[in-house]
């Protein structure tokens, strides 16, 4: 039984595809998402289909692998049974002999999820990426309907909490989007005037990279027009902006921004915390579970933990660790079947990469440290190599080549929802009062023709 269809779960299931075992892969979305490229989906470069693939389709050739849609919510180690929840909230259970937990992490708001998440979405799922896309492009559209002033400025200001790879990639993409893709498309606003504010508690962005590469990334971001605010804690997020406080002490400062994005931390999903509780396992503050050298839970050799949830040897929460963990768990199962001793897990660091903007990326592999065009090419090769599905690889390369030749972004479509649909919270009603567009005021003065007066709370977003 494999919980989670991310890198770890998928690699484990595929590795067991030709083994004499029955494999059940349970995932809450029934698709594999290439998370390192979520930000390109959020900013309109790639579509959801290019960075994801149905797990059922991906594993169809492995007849011993069954894929199920559901979210794991409880574990009975005595009965060896998982309880899961379907999307309609009805429960079902699945028995197992060996359990591999690859459920991953979720966005952490450091105890303030109820207050912050409403205004500052994270980016861990396709839903998150589409929500961010909606907020980004709608912000420019709303600004176009406003007169010059503080309210318009707030919609043209984008605040990002977290200076790691995701935060840096988002910041660079938003500025590139504003200065290239949208630059000639509006009449009332100048998209290139959009401000992008990047906040982080450290002394530098991309702290996981070599200092020279981090410093180069900061210079590239600043040349793009990103404002860096380092050494600060985000203490409040609200409808109209963000509040930060210097770590070294001092007064807090407010920044007006109608779009706030959160990439500042991660924590274990609720199921992982439940597993630690039921199994009596030790976990850290983020919910990572302590494991033995073979990645099994102490006292429970038939339960493995892989990927981001592993709390051992300071293993990084990156795709490579999840992939290698999945392959290791599969190898342990094959060793058990053959009556051979298990080997200890050994992580091999394959390097780190971060995209900043067109022609600029960082690549760090052991002693090799690349930036600029060479880092960009290396970053592209690595990401294409690990995308699932040959069709996704071909279409992604074609899209990237098109975006290099032209400034356009092909997947900018977003949905604003409906006042009658509670599943789409970001509707016009949540954007504040309707303001009069300056061009409409000019036409009103010039023409005596009757005009349709908009309701302050329109019932529909059509047209």
C-alpha cells in the first residue's frame, strides 16, 4: 500500500510493477503533479496537463498496480488497515501487508493558517496554482478598471513571503510577465509598473545555494525590478496587504498589496501526524517522522516513510530524495521477499536548481556551480528529464521555445467563479466595491447617449 502519488509514491509503485506483489496506490487527486513547475502553471506559461499526468494512465502497463482516489485519514496498525475519504466525504478502508507513506508536506503558516491562508495562498497543488493564476491576472484586470491612486497601486503590488526557490521563481515570473507578456495589452495601466515585493527572514535569498549563487540571484532579481526585504518576519496578512517586523527588532511596517502569496514554510499533512501518534513514532516540529536507517518506522518494519516526511539525517525535502526513497523502499520489499537483509538508505545529492527569468537560472551540482544562460540550459534539461510522459516533455519543450521567441503566455485563462458556487471563493464580490473606469467617465462627458449603470453587486460575471 503506497500513500501518495508524488515523486516518492510513483517511483516506488513503478519499481514494484514487475515484482510478485499486489500494489495499491492511494492519492487524493489520482494524478502525479510535477511540483517544481507549478509556478509556471500559475503564471500562465504551462498548462495543468503539461505538468501533470493521470496516475491510472501512467501505471496502466503495470497490471499488478491498482490506483485509488482518496485521502488517507487514519491507520490501524493492528488490523493493518488504512481508512480513506472519498471526495464526497464518504469513508472506505483498504488492507495492507506493507505500508509506504509518501504523503508529502503541505504549506505551513506557522500556527496562523486561519488568519493568513485566506489572503495568502500557498503553492503545493494544481488547485493552488490555478488559484494563484486567477489572482495574478485578475489583479491586472481589476487595476485596469480603477483610476490612478492608492487603490490601483494596491492591485498592482504583489507580495511574496519566502525567499526559497518557489518564492524566487514566482517573483521573477511575475516581473517577467508584467514586463514582457502584458506590456502592450492594457490601455489605462502600465503593467511594467507592477511592484513585486519579496520578504524573507534570512540574510539572503536561496539560502540553500552557495553564497556566490545566492548573491547573483539577488542581483538578477533586483535588475528585474523585484524589491528584496530580508531579515524580516511576516506578522500579519490581511485583505489589503502584509505586515512585517524586523528580526533584529524595531517597529513593524505595513505594505499595501492586494495579492499576497505564501511560500515561507512546510509542515506534515494531518495523516502523517496521525501515523506518528498511532505508531508511537517520534516527530519534529514540522511533523517529519523519525525512521530507522532503512526508512522503516522503529518497531514497525512493515511501515516505510519516504520523501519530505523523513526525519533523519537532515534529508532535504526535494524531488530527488523522494525518488530515491521510493526506489529504496521497493528494493527493501524485494529483499524481504528474497529473504535477504535490507540495505541502509543512502541519499545521493544530485544538486539543486532554481529558475529566475528567461536566460537566468542557478544550477548547483557538487563542485559545479552555474548561473545565467548555462544554468538556465542545465535547469531546463533536468526538468524535462523528470517530467512524466513523452507527450508532456515534447509539449513543454515546444512551449518553452515559443515563449523564448515570443513574449506570449499561452495558458492565461482563469476562472473567477460564481456568487452561487461556494467552491470558488475568489469572485468579484470579494474584490471590493466597483469603481468607475476613467475612460468611462470621459465617454460619459462626451456623449449624451444612455448608459447602462452597473449594479454595485453584480449577480453575474458574464461579459
